[in-house]
C-alpha cells in the first residue's frame, strides 16, 4: 500500500480509448488524493475517445515514460487498445514494470489486445471484456481481478469497481471506502 499523497499514477490513452473507463479511473483516483497524469501516445494531446467524446491529455507519453510511476493504467476501447499495443515505448515500459513487480492495471480490451498480445499475461489470472475472453489465458469472470502487480477489469460497467480496487491498492481500504461512500457506492 502506498501513501495516497505520494502515489503517482499514469493513465495512458490513445484515440479510441474508452471514455467512460478513462474518466472514471481518473476521477475516482483523484478523489482519493492520488496524483494522476493522463498521457497520450500521439503527437497531439487532444484525444478522440469513444462515443465522440474528446478530452485532453495532460502530457505526451514520450515526455513522461521514464518518470517513476507508482501505477500505470490502460483504459480499454478496442481501437484505443490496438493503438496502445502498437506503441513500442509503452510495451517496453509495461514489460519492465511487470518484470519488476510494479503495478499495472488494464480494463476492457486492454488486457487482451495490449497485455496478452505481447505475452504479458502468461502465468497470471486476469479478466477483460468477455468478447476477448479467448485471448486472455487464465480469464476470470469477475469485475476486477488482482494477481500480484497486475489488476484487470471487464469493461465500462465495472469501471467504478476497477477504480476503487486501484484506489485501495494505492491508498488503502479506508480511503477506498471514503471515496466509495461519497460516490454512493456500497463500501463493503
């Protein structure tokens, strides 16, 4: 568990990232006092998310990839996940983090299209969007699955559960429960 004031989180997005998942994770973690930076992988910080929703990344991934992050988060969205999977610096960063047992989180299409596609789920329990179940070696039918440094989730409907699991991992159960209560989510 990290001290919430010290926990630094990088949420990596691309055009086509699932807007609901990205914004939910960013919002919940910031409510919990974590320092969250949103990094776009392209040259432009304006991200064309799903459902015609545009948002602006704080930074470009290339400018912050080598900074010390306590947690790296990948939202889903099929085309966004495919773009993340094609971004070699991100894949190198993910490999290094998982090899060093540093937390990585992925939701929806990202566990299959980013992590599994690059062999990063081998020997790990995970979940993801059910349509990609066959691509996730040890797929679990749960809203959020933790296996060591890896935390995965299924999709837009599980985004709050996912974000709260991340918050608990980084800031503790008390902070998770306080944020869940303020969001009117059952905190048990």
